C-alpha cells in the first residue's frame, strides 16, 4: 500500500481532498514539532491486523511444537540472540509469542516492541562479561531507618 505525505496544514485547508486520497493510499500528515499522524481507512486497518493475528498464532504453535525451529528463526531475525544462554533464548521465544498473541488481540503492538528492546538489553549485558559480573553480584542492602512520608 503506497503512502503519501501531506502537511497537517494541507489537511486543515483541504480536508475533502485529503480524505479522497484515502481511497487509494494511506496518508501521513507531517506536523511541525510533533509526531506525524497516519490516516487510513478502518477497513484497511482491519485487513492489516487480521493477518498479524494469524501470524502470531502460527508462531505460537511453532514455538509449542517445534521449539528448536523458533529459536533458529529468532537467531535469524535478531542476531543479538546469540548472546543469550539457551534457557534465556527459550524464555524470550515464549514471551515473544505470548506477547504477539496478546498484542494482536487488542490491536496494540507497542508492548511487542518494548519486549524486544528489553531482551536486546539483556543480550547486551550477556555480551559484556564485566558488566554481567557486576550486575550478577549480590546487592548489599543497608537499612537506614524508616523512610519519611512524602510531603507536598
């Protein structure tokens, strides 16, 4: 699906023109000092989300019935997975497939991106032996007495 870009001002000045373009394209509205907005027809959005739901279910089934295959696929998709220990890689695969299903069920994919960022950060720790050592050390807890109740 081709995407065309218009300014937000174009949309405000010529809304019917921009809406007419939605028959053939999605429209990205660029705004000054603010994130862009994307306009699309609702039926087109549903048409995009249904295959995502199917793919999420397919990956979940693959993870359940052939964990080795999903691990190999994850290594291809995310090269940093090579730094994760095997048990962590399996946990990543399990959490990712669960998150994909959950995201597809509510139409909010931001948690998937967050999960991938968190696992990539975990892989970065495993990739740095000194950092891994420091973060694996026990934390010395000192008790400084009760914490005062916040004021204001």
